C-alpha cells in the first residue's frame, strides 16, 4: 500500500476503507486535471507520475508553484472552504494515475478522524513555506542558481534523466524559455548535463549542487 502523507496516522483498516471509496483516474502526458477557477469537488491522491501546479503571471506567462508526486496530494485546499474555486491549474507532466476522493467522503473522513486536520495544517504550512522560498529565490537569486537548484532536485526525483521540456524547467525556475535554454547550453558546455529530445540528462549532480549554493 502506497504511503500517502495525508493518510498517515490512520489505522490500516481505515486507510483501506478510504482508498476503496476513491475513484481511479488516469491522465496522459500534458493532460489538464483541472483549471484555475474551476469548481472543486474532489482531491487527488497521486499513485504514479508527477503533476505540476501552475498559475498565470501578471505578464501572461505561467509560473509553476511546484511538483506533486507519488504519495502526495493535490486539490484538498478547495474542499476546506465550501464555495471556493481551484486556485491553480494542475497538469500531468507524464502518464500518471491518481485516486480521486470526493468532497463528501473527505468531509466524513475529517469528522471521523479529527487528527487529520493536524496533517492538513502541516501540509498547508509546508506549502506556504515552499511558496515563500520561491518568492525569495525569484527576488534575490540569479537565474543560474535557481535553475541549478531545480535540476538538482529533479535529478534526484528522476534518477538523473529528467523527462521535462525546457519550458517546464523555465516555469519551475520562474524565468523564460529563452533564458533557460542559454543557461542549459552553458551547463552542457561544462559537462554538467546533456540535452536530449524531451529530456535533460544530468551528468554531474555535485557540480550543479555547488552552483546552486
């Protein structure tokens, strides 16, 4: 059984009952799960693949707030406040599967297990910290360091072969594709990575980590 962060602290029987009430969902690469502004009626427990949460920037570009992978959850925020709409667009970065839990089941789960609210508070606090770090990076770190940080993190998640486009990486670092392309080519020229079709192959994680500091 996958160890979902949201369900930690629940008894095994309770977890099985809850997961049995979920609806399996499959998403193709680049498929949108929901758009910002959509009404929300469920949360998603990620079984496989990774998803990007994105919001539009003031100049019409897209900013990626973060990636969500196996064992993590997205879409729960809208269920905590009736009437709210989705605050971000979520897109599958690769073929992916989730377990969708409806709002009614989620509400029942919270009533039966009050300790779940503590887990939710921890998840939301972690999200706020991550967003604060992103804002601080965008204001104070040069783009080379931001991109190096993203590459190090992604190399760990994808075992060195990052199946994302340069546009995806640009969104994650809060910069443009053209700027990202220039930085990646400089990194490639130094032997830190290799650019392949639809993938970025990291060859020297330690050197990238040094550049990210």
